[in-house]
C-alpha cells in the first residue's frame, strides 16, 4: 500500500459500535462531514491523520498532505464545534479549496539542509513575519520546491513557538486565533467585514484605488 496508512484497526473490532465502524472508508480513514463529525455520529468528532484526505490541503496535486500543521487546525475547529454544539450555534467547517497556495512543507535532508516545498508568493510573505523557508526564489517560482539551508532553523523556530503556546496563556490564545483564521476554515459567526474570499487571500496583493482600475485593465 502506497502513502500513509490509517492506524484505525481498533475501530474495527467487535466491541466498536457499528456506526463508528461504518464511518471508515476502504483504506481505514475516518469519513467526516465538513465540521469534522463522523458520518452517522454527529456528536463524535475526528481530527488528524486518521481523517479522510479531503480534509487536508494538497501541495498542488491531487494527494492530500497530512501534516501536524494542519492537524492543529482540525483540533481548533473540533473544539470550537463541540462548544457550539452545546450552545446550539452555527458550526465551523473546513474547505481545503479555499487555500489558494496549497500546503507548505519543510522536508529534512539531515541537520544542515532540507527541501522547501512552498508557493513562492507564500514564501515571501512568511519571510516577512519571521518564517524564512529560504531556497532559491526562481526555483520556488518554477518548481514550487528548492533545497534550502533554512529548513532546520525554521522547523526549530516553529517547534519553539508550539512549546511556548503550551506554557503561556497569551501565546496559546494567539496561536489559537491564528489557526482559526486559516483560509480553509469557514466560520459563519465571523463578522462579514472580516471574511475574505479565497481569491483575495494572497498576501502580496493590495487593493488598488478605484480610479486606477481602468488603466490596469488596459494593460
């Protein structure tokens, strides 16, 4: 079997409820609705690598990338939805197609370098906020990937941020808000003026004054 395997054998034994057993697809991954609820069991949520592929962004191809980065988004959405279920409020959902850049990866190649798999525009934006994936800009633009000596450092930096979030309430709140703001997360309770269509989510594009629009169209 190629690709990741779901560690869900425990959900197939005789002691498991038949509704939960039937929520597994032919590869053993858990089938969920857009709110991360098991099909047929609306009060049971599933997150992380065991969830079916459509709940994960891709790197531009058809195959999902099951990453810790996006599993934490699952966690935020599931917790918020459990609270909203109790409070009878509209639920968050996940729509991976709203991610116009695709998933970003840092692939280790030993202690000194790795491969940055990232859209070149997203790489430039992340660099401005302290997450420098490095790599050759032209290679990233052409191939979407580049060997980089920045990968070990950026992965350690991200790990340190996650560790701090587990020890500092303010850092945790900031991390939570950031994950809830991912473009794939659809929140019906979010104020309309804050919600942006996926095509407007590119960080390097700025709104142009209305009077400049005709000139831009002629170019």
